[in-house]
C-alpha cells in the first residue's frame, strides 16, 4: 500500500472512494460532511436517508463505516464514518482508529483500490491534530488492507505539515 498526503479539497479527489467524516445522523452537517453532501448532490442524501430508514434508525455508531454513491463527486463511493469527540478524561483513540480500519474494510468489500481520507475528528470534534495523525497513520499501516492507494487529504498547510512529520 502507498500512503500519500495531499493538501487540498477532498471533494475534488479522483479516487474510488472518499471518506466522509460524518455525523451519526448521516444527513449532512458542517465541515467535510457538509462539503461532501453539497458537492456530491442529492443522490448521497437520498441513499443516507435509505440507510437511516433501514439499518441505522438510531444513526451510524461512532467508529463504524457505511458506503453510499458518490453522486456528483469524481469518486465512485463515499464511505461515511463517525469519529469520536475528543475527551481529555476518556481515551477514545480506539474509536478513532476504528474509523480508519472500518472505512478500509468497507472500501475493500466494494473493490476500491484507492481511498481518500480527511483528518477525522480534528474539526469540531476537537481531536488534536498530532495525535489524530499518529492514530490515523498507525491504523492504516496496521490494517492489512488490499487497498493500494491511501491518501490523506488535508485542507490546510498546518494539518499537512503535522501529517508529513508523522509519515
């Protein structure tokens, strides 16, 4: 597997799958989630509503992942995963690592060879970037996935620099 870093917008990635740092409702939100839903169009929301009506009536649990169409994005699928909110008093790092492992498991089940990840839980969920980068890179390296191309798409220079130092 090749791990690369890209500074840019995840909605512009030409990959088999892009990972959405979703909220448990699967119905869109802010940050990466909002950007993916806006650019991907109503097809993504329609499939997410179907998932809520069938398998995930209470929402997608933290650390799990599920796929939908990518709609109008230049990818085949969106893999939605719910990252944990950072806590100074409770170690939730296994939940964050699970987001990466589960997303790769879903990607592999779809036959995806390339996956683009954001830095899950580092926005409104408050996970410190350095720790998030360590967890993400370790989880991907230890996954044993058949996915060949894993990209971390980092929105700004500071996030890119932290991941680069960890890579």
